[in-house]
C-alpha cells in the first residue's frame, strides 16, 4: 500500500452561518474548538441547518484525495457501531479507501465536527471527538504499518492521552512518516512534543505559516526557513494567497498560488494540498512538481463546498 492515514475518524457536518454566529458563540474564526460535553455540542448542532455531511477528519480527507488520484491507500480511525459510524465506514469504502478498523458498539458515539462556513468562505470548527479520541495502540495493526510505504499522521491525535500510544506505535513500525501540525491551538497545546517529533521522527511535515511560526516561537518566515534548513526532514508550508514553500536539504522551493479562483469554502484546503504533494512524492516526482500537484488539488477544493473533490471538477 502506498499511504496509510491514521487520524480522528470524524463525520464532518457542514453548515453556513453569518459572522455574528461565531462571536455570539465565543468561537475564534478559522480555528478548531474541542467540545468535551456531548449535550452542549448537540445543543449547538440543533440550532444549525446541515448543508452536507461526509466521512471527514483531516488525514481522512487527504487519504480520500490520494485515492481519487488513483493511489492505493488505507485509513485507521476509531468509530462506534452507530448511525454516524456506519455512514463513516460506507463513505470511505465508496472512495476506494481500505478501512483497517473493526467497529463495535461503544458507550461513546462516533466523533462529529461541525464546520461553520462564514460568508468570507472561512471555516471555523467545533469538534466532539467521541470515540475517535479514544484510539489506542491496540487499534494499530503493525503489519499494516510495515506494509505501507508511508504513514500520514495528524497533530489532532495528540489532543487526548490514549492516542499518543497509537501515534508512537505507528511511528515505531513505519517505513516513512508524514505529519500535519493540524491547527494553531493544537501546536500551542503540544509545542514541546511536536518540536521533538519534527526534529527526530518526521520525514515530511505539513504546516501553515501560523502553525510553524508558533512551533518555533517566531513571527519571521526567515527564521522558519533557517530552522527548517537545519533538519533532515522535508518541511512544507502553505501560505494561502502567497502559495507554498518546501524546504529540504538546504534547498527552498516556492510555488505561487493559482489566481482568479472563485473561492466558495476553504474547508479541506490544507488536507487536499497534502494529498497532492504526497501523490507527487510517492510517485517519484520532484519537489517542484509535488508542490504544483498540491496547489492544483487545493485550488479545486476551495472552489466547491466541503472537503471532497467532485469527480467532474
């Protein structure tokens, strides 16, 4: 298998809202807030009109993108045997993703993420991890890891205790490791551990400008480039309208963003960029063409609603 993703198995529920909904609910636009109270989360969901629901989660979105590019891929993520769990598994299988988790009835429901899309196309996420946040080392099949050319992990997995064991086991048996920093607040919560991973265990790191600057406590892109040049890994930074940068072996390569796009929804932009970039890497393309692939995928996804590229787009 080319790529195995390991991440939070989350059903994405996409809803359109006005700007005042974000402020009235004490949310920070463009970030992800974790809900630990299921009742509070359901109350919020009950006030919204659902536009679309899909089998999501950051790495799962990337894995589906890789599948759409005709790569053999799989995913490990924990779900419950409930309505959302059944939908989740079916959704991945419909996208030709091998699903390496045997679900059972749990006391905690399948994880859900409310994606609030404001008129400026920005997305703000409210996540109830549910059983997804309980993934442990026992859920990781080491033979599946060993038989994968590359594993792709998400920083979100570090938001609760048990998943760290899954994270460590996956890295231990892997051939090559890619990771996404996931979210600014996620980086700020786990800065010390993430720095250790980036310096010693990760082969390819994906981050946006805010996340990587927070990781190294700097507000300068030049500092980020200097930091990255001193690593053995490949650091890939997405910069929105300013394009993307890859730093590897002391070499910096840039790729401009595509212009004149009709942006509808930024959900999944980073996830699909990672899919395009990894598609290049695992198919022996150079970094320049891998960056172009990532840019092409992210440009497609932001011109439609949700984090799945329509087959006819």
